[in-house]
C-alpha cells in the first residue's frame, strides 16, 4: 500500500480508472434520466441549465448518456482486450515453447496483422457482419492478439533460459507443463502491465469506430458517436463535443498512468 | 562554425521577410483595385457531386442542379414560381381532343458546338428519351408519346396515345432537355446544350467550371456572369468555413440547419429560407407484414409528433405534411390532422391489429444527417407506443437503390423525395412502397384525362386525401431551402420549385 502511495502516477491512474469503472457500473442501475429519453423542449441546454451536464440536440441528458457511454466503452474495451490477451498469450507461450520454424511463421503472421490499421480491419468486419458491439469487440481483439503474442514471446523466451527451467527440461519434463508451472507465473506482471496499456488504446479505438458509425447502433449512447454527432453543433453547443472528448481523454490518460505506474511498481529491476 | 552559419541564415531570412512582405503589399493593393469593379465570376457550393453531367441519362438531382437552364434547355421550362414557360418552343397549339401538340420552334438557336437546333433535333431528343434502350430517368413520362413528326424545320408535332395533362410541365424537366445529335453520346462528360453557359471543365471530386456563352440565342437572357464554378463540398463544417472565408460566394442548399444561426451577424452573407419540393417520407414496405395492415401504418403515423421531429432533426426548419405533397404544389390540402400525434390512440390501434405486446422492425436509414436524426427521433417516439425500431445505416445512393428502391428488401426506410408533383409514384408498379390501391390509380388517371387546372387541383386533393388515410409512408416534413450567399449577389432563386441552380440572371450588384 505504501508502495502505491509513494507513486503519484500510479495513484492518479488508479483513482481515475476506479472512478470510471464505478460510474460505468452505476449506470447499470441508476442514471439521472433515461439516456434515450428525448425532450425536444429542452434541447441544447448548457450544463447546469438542464441536468448536470446539459442536453444534446434531441434534449437527451448528457450526464446520463456519458454514464451509459462509459459502460459501453469500458465493457467493449475490456472484453476485446480480454479476448486479445488470452489468445495472444496462448500464442506467445506456445511459440516460446516450440521455437524453430513455427516461431518465424507465427511472428511474421503477427507482423502482417500489425500492418493493417485496426480501423481498416474493423470496417472490413463491419461490411461483412454489420456494425455493432460484436464487430467492435472482434475488430479490436484481432489487433490485440499480435501485441500480446509478441510481448509474451519475448518475456517467455527469457524465462526459458533460466537455470531452473533448463533443469526441468533436462529432467525431461513436458514442455507444456513447464510453460504452465514456470513460464506463465513469471510473466504475469508483464502481461498485466500490457493489458492496462492496451485498454487505453482499445478505448480510443472503440471511440474511433463509433465515431465512424461502426460501433453500437443508436440509441445506445457511445462516446465516439456523441462526439461525431456534435460536430455541426460545436459553435452553438460546445459542451456536446467537449464532454465526450474529455471523457475519452480522461479514460485513456487514467489507464496509461495506471499502466506506467504498474510497470514501475512491478519491474524487478527498479526494486533493486 | 555553427554560430556563423546561424547568423548568416538569420540575416537571409530577415531579408526574405522584407521581400515577401513587399510582395504581399503589392498583391493586396492589386486585389483591392480589382474589387472596385463588380465581380463577374461566381463560386457556388453544392453538397453532392453529380455522377455525370447528362440529365437525360441518370436520376441524381445534382446533375440537373449543375446543368439545367445553364447548359441545357428544353422545349418548355419551369420558372421560379413553378409555372410552365416557353423556351426552345416559342408557342404551341393543342388539338381539341388534347392528343396532338404542335410546337412552333425558335429559330436561330445553335448548340455550343455549332449544331443548329431545329425540328429534327427536337425529334431526335424526344425519340432518344423514349427509345426502348433509353436510360432516361423519367422515361415513363414519354410513354404516352405515339409519334413525333417534323412537317418543317420550325414545326414539331407530337402525337400522344392517351391524354397527358402534365405533358408540357414534364417537357420542362431536366430529363427532357434538348440534346444535339452529334454530341449527345458524350454529354455525360462533355455536355453540349443551347444554354447561356458553356461547359469548360470538370475536375472530378472537386469542381465543374462553366463560362458564358456569348452567342446565346436570347440577347436579353444572356448570362451576366463570365464564369461560374460549382464546387462540391460534402462536409457541413467545411461548407460554413468556405462561405465565411469568402472562398465560396453562395451555397443555395446549405446542408446543416444547426449552423444557419452562425451566419447571423456576418456582414458579408445573407441567409434566405425558401421552400422546396423535398418531402421527407418514411416509406414502408406495404407488401410485407405487419405493414400490409393499414391499422399498423396509421398507428405509427399517430405515434409521430411531427413538430418535435422537425425541431429535433432539422432545428425547426421545415413544414409538417400529412400527405405526399408540398404547400407550394397546386391543389395542396393540409392533411396533418388526419392522423395527428396521439400515442394513446396509436397504442390502441396497434392492439386492435394484434400487436398489443409490441412490435419490432428495422429502418434502413441513409447516411444523410436528416435521415439519421429523423430515424433516431422516430425510434424514441415509437418506443413510447411499444414499438422497437432498429436503425440500420445504409449508403445512399448506390446501396440504398440496390437494396430498398430496386430490391424492395426492407421494412421501413427514410428519404427525401426531391421531384416536384411526384404523387404518382404511389400508382407505379413496381415502386418501392409496394402500395396498391386501384381507387388511387383511378384518381391519377383522371388527372391525366383533363387539362383543366382547377379540375386537376381538385383531383390532386383527392389523391392526397387517399394517401393521408392509407399512410403507405409516414409523411413527416418538407425541408426548406437553406440559402446562404453574399449580400451583393442578386438573382439567385429563393425557392426551389424544381431542384436547380438557374444562373443566367445572377449578377453582382457591386
């Protein structure tokens, strides 16, 4: 605990992220207004004039929309990163255990996926299966896989050179068993740090997809679509753009700070 | 060493700065003196780029908005009040039975490529439009033509198979313009007409340039501008920025009503709200369950608060309609009270139709702002009566035309119908609404059978009432024409009886 308090970056990241997760969870049970309720008579009211954060062009409550948007954004990103991290780690440790030609082939395949921008692959998915939460999750997860595969591979390779692992190998232990008993527990920290950093990226990508109309369809509020809808109202009602924009920035900032802080905290070299 | 280099470079840049500012001063001075005389060029913005420049070959209204009355002209024309006026036909005589039209053609008219306009050219144009392989977007309007004869070079006789009350009106449309036999095939990319402007160039994705036609047949109607540039800008923010910076002189159909207020107080620009024929209509697939039940359609109509929809989707700019007809069409009847907003009644009617526990379907909404926002409003309003509306965004025009318009693969859709007086689309078979009502078709047949204007107006009133009662589509609102242009610009049409930008009489007052 004292470790955490001594690191302001980590602490700030932790607080921001916790706050967002709390708001997202809260939106499931309570929002000030129904986020899809349109009240044309109250449209484009500035913050505090109607509701805490004002209303949009349809008279919907911005605060409620942002809260539900937080849930949609976070849940999509968490799910996508969870899928990407699981698959990527699996690929990484497997390749690290096998090495040889498999490693070359798999890593080059990762390079290929890497070279396609996530937005582009998401548009491709969108064209095939239609826009929606599923599309967004798959699109983000797909480009997460090579990231995690790469990180786990390099971390796992180091573990494989350790004496105790070599000892286990020479004793004829199964490579799958070694991976499970020795390799995985020793690289969890790196994966955890990577997960936090990738979450920020996932939120940004999810917002980008929603902005382009490839995220969840209306009336589900998403930060990206709120931002995209606000474009032509910018002069009249700047809060329509500033609020979701700040929400996205804050979420990414919080997760990145958390990731950086965690890396410093968990990096064994720093503790020496 | 490095310090030396640095000081030299500073000296150099300072000198460059002086030279540059001198040059700028000279340039500014030149600009100032050029502005003293009235400008003779116009830079006009449009949201949509036309797919080609031949209005007789494809339907998009953007084609006519660039070419009609500027490059191409017709036997008749439609003036800014929506009335039919003679153009390349000086006058005409209609036989007592209403089937023979004898046109006296204007003499001394030549096309931009030098070809002479005479009865043979007029016959060529009409025959081309009605040929079996014709791709004319309004081909059905020529279906009643039986034969075209040319007794002499200045006379054209058109014989009709059946009475067509609106024949002269349709001849004024962009799709009925006169084309030269030699150049007709290339009009898509190099349009040649008889109009006051000549085509100069088309930079795809950016602009079309026209220049004054000095040899125009009507000396009084010669273009007052030397040069016109149509620029295509899809993004509303960019449109507003281009207008405010003076990059564009006019945007006759500005795309974002919510930005109109931002032009207030601008010393250069004026905003003009005019009326149009753009009817925003949420069409339903009348052949498909549950829309084959009239009660469902009527209930959905009653679930819609039109005024709220106009306020939310189009910043309050717009007029509610109760049928497929606009207040500036002849014989208009206000039918918004036939099924006024009444969610209680809507719910009851839905229950009566067997949907007491609700109903769920999908709207295929094109990407345009009005369609997207209206769909979201409909979604919220339908939710109040227990109807779940899913919104599926579709690309307009290509995908929409393939899926909805031609494919008929949809529940509900929303689009603005741009053609004036197009109530007859509900009598067409096939048409994407799949609406079939013999009584309605009968009324429209009677319209064609009479040339008497007041009788026609009465019949159009009947037709409107049938649609308002049957609700084959949800009639929402007429979009206004949001014009933004330079205060010194005179002669642009305020209203839009037909989608167009008629520029011959446009000029700068100073």
